[in-house]
C-alpha cells in the first residue's frame, strides 16, 4: 500500500461556544476561543490517500486532481470565511479542529477519482492539530445562528 499526501492552507475565523451552556460555562470551557466576535487561524490541511499505483501512470491519485478537489470542496468554501456562519456544510457544528476533520472528510470521501481516503489532518496552529481516519463519529448540531450569538455594539 502506498500513501500519498496533499497539503493545503486557508485562513478563517471561528467562535467556539455551545449555545446550551451558560456564558460562564462557555468561558470556562472555551476560554479565549469563546470571543463573541470570533478569532482567526491560519489552518493547514493534509489529506492522505492510500492505494496501489496505477500501472499505466504510477499514480495512486493524480495530485493535481486531489488539489482541485480540495480547492473546490473545502478551501474555496472556508478560506477567509467565518466558519460558524459562512460555510453551509459547517452550519450547526461547533467548529473545533476535531469536528473540521470529520466534516472535511465527508466533503471529499466519495469524490476521489482513485485510491481510498486514509487520513485528514487539520492544523489550527503550529501547536494544535487533529487527525481523523474515517471511523464512524456522530457530531451533534446546534443552533449557532447569529441571533443566538448576538453581540451588542455600543455606538
């Protein structure tokens, strides 16, 4: 088995909070990441595909096609966006790096032209990352609409 990895990057904002928690509990659990206006990261995503090389091309997957899939179904949708509000496939999920791995997997798993999705790693920073190998995971959804996250701005 051969493992081939493609890396991409994007910048995005998010807020980590659970609308079923009190303000105090959100602050205790999510700390600075609970900023009502959100905060940003320069994310890196690594997608690993496994398989046997095609005898005619030597490719497990054409990396240009993998790049195009990542751009179309992930990067173009999340880059310079607020993950809580601007990305349809993330709507209702707490946008932790763990959840992003699972939701990104769902975006591309069945779109690969060859090979099998093996792993998705998402780096939120140089210090924080998560990886996902496709095991079944049930992610709860919440009403994370702007009305639930209203911030009063003094004029």
